[in-house]
C-alpha cells in the first residue's frame, strides 16, 4: 500500500527496484493530473506522507492497460541498462506524419554507474569524496513528485484530440541493434516539433549509488502562463527538437 524507501541501498538490484517504483509513480502522476485516463484506472498509494495515484490495468480502459504493458517493457530495458525514456502527448491528427507535432514531452533520462554515486548530478555543492545517503535519495524523490504535482495542476488543459505515445531512446554503444523490449517496435518517426513556441524545463533528478533518474519537460510556452516562475528553474526557450527533451546544460547528452 506504500512506496517504501529502503534504509540502505547496498546493491544495484535494490537501486533498480527503487528507480522502477519512482518511474511508475511519476508516469502515473503525470497521466492522472493531465486527465489522460479515468479515475477507475488508478489506485491510491502513499509515498512517505504524499498520497499518489498509481496506474493499473483496467479492462474498461484499454489505454491504461497498454501503458502498463509499455512500462513493463521499459523495465526490461532499464534492467539491461539500455534506455532513456520520453513520454509525449501528441496532436492526434498529426500522429502518422514523419515529423510528429507534439503538445507536451516528458523525458526521463537514466544513467548507470558501477563505481558508486554520481555526486555531480545530486548537488554541485558536494565534494567529490562525499557519500550519498538514502536520506538524500528519499528527499530528492519526494521533491520530484511534489514538483510534478504542482506543475501538472498549473499547466493549461490539453486539447481534446491528443494521444499518448512512448518512445525509448537507447545508449547506442551498449544496445544491440535488433533489441526491442516487449510491447515496442522500431520507431518510424525520426523527429518532433511543436506547433507553438516550446519551453524546456528541468524538473528534477534523483540519484542513488547505482542510478540517476532525471525528468525534463518540454511544452508549449503558452501552457506555462499560469505557472509560478519560482516553482521550477526555467531553461531557455527550446528549439524544435530532434530527440525529446535533450538537455542543453549536460554535455554528455
């Protein structure tokens, strides 16, 4: 009934389980608060003292069942350390064009390490010799979910004719050329564009000793009119992107 934070993240498997749970919570929060699926497609859970909605399979809602299957495919790619993950809301009428017209894009970026904490992703004020505690991971996780809640409740409503898609972006140097996780196939779309001026937002990041999860959002600037400028650190207005949510301040991406 709750998303439990471990007292210690001593193994890569413990870290992976936490990242999977956090991804499920984040995707569920986004789809719930943006009104993608009906109330019946969600169950209620608690993440520390934060009440969250978790997407579940619902025979009366084929879309939620499909997204759950996509998430299981994402978990397969995560376990193999292949994947970075964008989720986008698209104008339905443009779905089959070679260049997709996107309304909102949620890009979950994953990084992996065998050598311990990637502290430069957690805090620029930390020294390289510092250790990463579970309290740091827990604090970052709860902060990320709270930011998602605040942001989703302040964005302008989505158009009525949108559909949800999920695309996996791989680390080419380690991913086999023919790899496709369950529920996915090779993408036909090479790029995306926004019909209005887009804005890039760096929502937050969660580090563990073995993984780093980041969330970036790109949306039409006009949808941000009601959002308090202090909620999130704003980036420069985004250009039409070849790949969803590529960070301008991360030279490794």
